[in-house]
């Protein structure tokens, strides 16, 4: 009975393993020459670089949101707003300010939707303030944080990481500081899961 169960279980997972084995370094993901830092030792980090004004990031976001709600317990997911130019930096400062207020989960998807579905150019401090106020953000506190030393430090770190990972654009998913996955659909999640398994030693390829 146990042998039969084992065979059935193996048959059930074989399609997944076969599919995962199709992912190839240099084609489906990039291997970094130097491993980057991770926030939580002992956990596999999945770090997403994005910009709210990026249509590709907007299309990828639903897949990321679905995945992160059921992600493995040993995986630490980190959002990182890219700050590759002054406009992007404004969005990054707004993100980190709201993150420090504990309101990112309440505002993340609505901001994406406002920018891409309503074509609202919410990128500078004034427009970000007006938008976030609608979600309970205190305007004075937001302004105080926007250009604060703490936020400047977070933006600087985001820039440093993007340079370290040789990112040329977004969205980009960095797995455990070793691999970069690009794209805007379910394949990004599939490759990410493959690389998580690879980090566990389940996939040898």
C-alpha cells in the first residue's frame, strides 16, 4: 500500500518537476556573478524591484500578489521600489514613507490601479500625498518622512542593490541574491518557484 501511494505521489509531481527542468540559466533567468545580501538569514529571499508607473510591473503584480499569499514559510518576500531616476525616486520615497506607517498593504494595489486604470500621474510628492490621504495617511507625517534621513537611506540602499544586481529595468525578481528573473506573467512565478527549489537543493539543474 505504501509503495503504491509513493508511486501515485511521484506521478502527481512529475509534471511539475519536468516543467521546472525546462528552465535554463541565461535564457529564463540570469545568474549573478556575486551573491547579494539577504535580510533574514536562514530564509530564501525573493525580492521584487518595481516602479508604480511601469505597465509591465502592473501586469506582473496580480501574479506576485497571488503567489505571496501562499508562499512557502521559508521564503521571505521583500518589495523594493526601484529608484533608477528622479521620477522613480519620488515613487520610492512615497512607498517607504507609507511602509513606515504600516499602510503599504492597504495602498499598494490601489496606487497601481489608479495610475494604470485611471491614467492618473501620481508620482510627485504633492500627488502622492493627496492619494495616500484617501487611505488614512496623515499628510504632515507623510511630508515629514518623504525627505527624511531614514527614507533617504532606504532609497540609497535600493539604488545600491539595483546596481549590484545590474538591473536595467523593472520588473525584476531577485531570488536569494543569486538569480534575476524578468517578465510580466505567470512564467516569472514559475521560474521563481523553480529557483526556490534549486536553493533548497531539490532541483540540481
